[in-house]
């Protein structure tokens, strides 16, 4: 089959396996594609809009920004209206090959329903051809234990007259084994997307853009309204996805070049066209969950010792400083800003990789990826913002981190461009030979209820220097009672101290281990908010 994928050939690949498998999981499409008659209500139609090139998206975003936003509203009907969570989970997408010459990447068009009520358009680019993928319920299978077969059959015979739109999509490829196609990226809900690396499971999410996060007037959530997925060339190791982002305050063009593997890397570029001056804007936002850990166990009646998708905010500043900020589930909203110029990287990391640390055989928190943002080029002055939101459930994300430029972003004909890589990985790509803060524990003391003991374990893969000292501060004042102990594993040093927090509402801690030649560890930070 030629590299150019015709509408007829694509429709044959999709529909050849649909009718016999309405109620079961479809097998992966084969590269040998039978010719079948083109059915009425063709799934793929030549696009009557833009080509889907990045330049065409930039031009569209620029034009959209010059007028008020007109965003489509909810569009659920038929089988997809009024679904419970369990019913929505019982709808499965049929795998769709992106190209006749590369059957190792499959597309899952995700069904609408429940909270995913706003339509998302999908288009496919193969060679010089751009096609819109029309909504059709025949692209899904419906569990007969949940959906009566006669109701499904009736719905398939009379599909919705309007184009409901999808809720997003995911991509599959040979991530873990060459003979199995596993999901490695999913775009769904507002501008959220999640990636996963080899041997890992989904955890934290990323977003296209954050606006007014933690602002008193409430947050604005931009949406990816239209995706263009480019069919990969034969033997290609990456997939290109482009997207149009829209909100009341901004329009933007995005391009992601996604390469799955031991680390799944997304080469990202975006051009933003604000409709107004936006002060509280977040570039390359990451969203995660921290419910509890050994740093704060009071009030958590749970058989597990820790529950979180990420354990800390990790940063490499423009001048090369390594910083680790341990996360918390606070009792009140906490916002921290870490000023910087031309940052080298930041992300939300999951450092504890042992099952014993979590003891959760279902959630497998030890397999949740870290998310790392690597800026490309100079981003200028600004700050990495960390938002910690109190939650009472592990099913609610409560951690947000992003870059906020120092100057607001305002309307401009040229737009505001940001280029960066997002790494989904076990360990962020920073090989500096420094000790890392991999565990934080704290608790009260028996003699004084206002006292808290804090225990920070630093681990280093290379040998520690002799004569290590510590620089520690609390709210800018020196902490002089820190005790250092080498642990039995031979790689770790424990730093512990007791602090009288008294009536102090918030205490900011910092600590660095120092050797004769300079820092032996990254700088550990922690905010202790009195409950």
C-alpha cells in the first residue's frame, strides 16, 4: 500500500472489523486490508478547513484571538447521554491504524459521556491528505452486561444525526513488547494529557496551558478543541500531533512530537495569542496528587504508608542549582513561587520506587512516572509556581506546577512562542553527582506537643565526601541542632532535627549537605503549615 492513505482504504480498515465485534474487544487491524464497499455516512471526509500544518494552526489561532471566543457547548445524546461512570467505562474504542504502511501505531478515538460532554474534533493527516474523522458509534464496542444488545443495535442502525464529537484520543504502540501495542499517550478533558514510559502506569498529567490557577475569582480552563494526528512513516519512532487550544482569554497552536520508550519524550512547541493581558498564566503545567506520606500521617486511617503520584517538585535553575521541594497535602491552600531566569528544567517527580513504600498492589504508585519539563531556548525571567490544595481523597488531583513569566502575556500579532520537551520517566534527566532527598518523615515528640521532629534521608550513588556539614534554615534563621548519621545501606545520610513550631502558622525549611569542595546534595525545601 502506498504511503498516501486514501479515504476508501482507511474506511475499509476501520469498518472491516466493526460489524462482527460490536459487543467485544476488537482485534488489532492487520496490514493486509480487504477492499470493502464504502458505507453511507463515511467516517473520513476530506477536510474543508485548514491543512493541519503548524503554520496553518498559527494563522488560525491568530485570527481567532481577534474576536470573542465561541466555544461549543455540551453535545451528548443517544447512547452517550446520562451515562454513569461504570457505563462510560463499559464503552471501548476500536483500534484504528493511522497508516497502511505502519501498523505499529494505533489510534483510539475516545467516547463522549459523563464529564466529557464537550465535543473534540479529530483529523488525520497522511502524506498531503487531511481528513476529518466523523463521529460514529460503530467505532466503539459496548459491554453487553451493561448495554442491552438490542438497544445498541438500534443505535447503530440510526446513528446520531449531528456530529457529537469525541472526548479525545489515545495512541498505542510497542512500548513494552514488540508483539503488543500498549497505550503511551492520551489527550482527554480540557487541555489535559498523560504519558507513560516503559514498565510504568499512568499517574500525573500535563496541560497545554493554565490560566488564573489558584486565583480568588476562579480558574479558567483552556480546551483543546481540534486535533490533527499525522500518520507516521514506516519504521518511524515518533508520532506528530497538532492541536488548537481555545479559551475565553487565549487561542493557541500546539505541536507535539511524541517518542515512546524507556523515557517517553514529547518535543513541544506552542504559539499563544491572548485575547487580553494575562498576568496569572502557567506555561507547561503539570498536575498531580499528593494525599499523604510519612511526612504527615495524622488523620489518615489507612493500611498504606504513603499515597501519592508525585513526592516532590524538582528544579534545575538557570544558574545550575538543584532544588527539591517535598510536597504536602496542606490544611489550607498553599502557593509557592521560586524565582528564576532561563530555567534548565522543572517537574513533579516520584522518587520512591519500592513497592514496600506504598503497599498498594492495585494502584502501584511505585510505577507512576515523573514528569519533567525541559525548556528549549531562553524563557527569560519568571518563577516556577507550586500550588498545593487540601484534599480528603486520593482521587482528586491537588498539586499543580508551572512556569509563570515575569511579564504578563498580552495581545500581539506575532504571538508568544514557547518550546520545550516533556519527559515521562522514572527519573528526570539530570545526572549531577549530588545526593538526592528521597524520603521525608516527621512526627510529634512526647515531651512537647509543639515540637516536631523532621527526618530527611539523602541518597547518593557515588561516594560521599568526608567531613560533611549541613546548612539548614527555618524561616531564614539557622537551625543549629541538625544531627547527621550515615545509614546502613552505605549510600544514605540522615539529617534530623527537632523544631518548636509553636504558634507559627507556616515554617519554611531549607537544607543542603556541604562537603570540602562545595554542595554534596541538592537543596531540600519544605513548607510546614500548622494545622
